[in-house]
C-alpha cells in the first residue's frame, strides 16, 4: 500500500510539473518564431535535471536530518505524507517542468509558414507519445537490466545533450527559407 501511495504521489508531482512546464514552454514559444534555440536550451538543462535527480536520491536525500520520533506520534501519517511529497517535489519537479516545456517548444521548432497546424501538432504529439512509450519500455526493461540505473541515467544525459546540441546546430543553419526546407525534410523522417 505504501509503495502504491508513493507512486501516486510521484506521478502527481510529475503531472503537475508537465503542466507547469507546458505553460512555460507555450509562453516561450509565442515569443520565438522558431523555437529551436529555446528547445535546445531546455534539452541541455534536462542534462542537469537528470543529474540533479540522480545525485539527490543517491547522496543527499538519504542524509536529510529527519527526526525518527516523528513516526511515533499520532500525526505520523500526515508528517510522512508531507515529507514524501517534499522529496518528490525536490527530485521529480525540475525534470518534469523541463519535459513539459519541451512539447510546446518542439511544436514551435517544427512549425513552418503555411503548414497545416492540425497535421503539425498531430505529428509532434504522435512522435512524442511513441517516443515516451518506447523510451519507458526500453529503459526499464532493457537498459537498466543490461547496464544498471547509474549508467542508464548517464545514457539519458548523453541523449539529452546530443539532442540539445543538434537543435543548436540546426538553429544556426535555419536563417533562410531554403535551408529551412532542406533541414525540415532531413528531420521530418523522425516524425510521422
């Protein structure tokens, strides 16, 4: 029961972070006609958020000065809930906000003048959903089992860094319409 409650708490914090990040990302995307640079920085910041979560859960959080006598009071379940919620906010929220911001920024980065908005959003949404499903399955069932959680986190950081750097490189190439068309056709193969 406690594991289910903890999972629900972490999911609630994750979904809250996605909502906050999505709002922030949408506001930023409105300010930038081509959101490749903000998306790149979001991906690069995710490197830090993933490292933060790994460091905090492994080296910092186990040593938080928490009074063990809290568990012996009548209000123990309330205190435990508050403590677990604080831990989830501390670890999960930074990355969740950045992942939430990535989606509207990705839509802004993929948008082209005169393109069908429904097709664009549907394509980015489909790619995001398929990527999330495949990433969750491959990471949890194969990657962690094969190389462990620490190396898996390092792989996630590397993927995030590479994607951020690719966005920065392609953003500098997208000054005129001709190169944007070539670049669009290059990266269109990644989305349906």
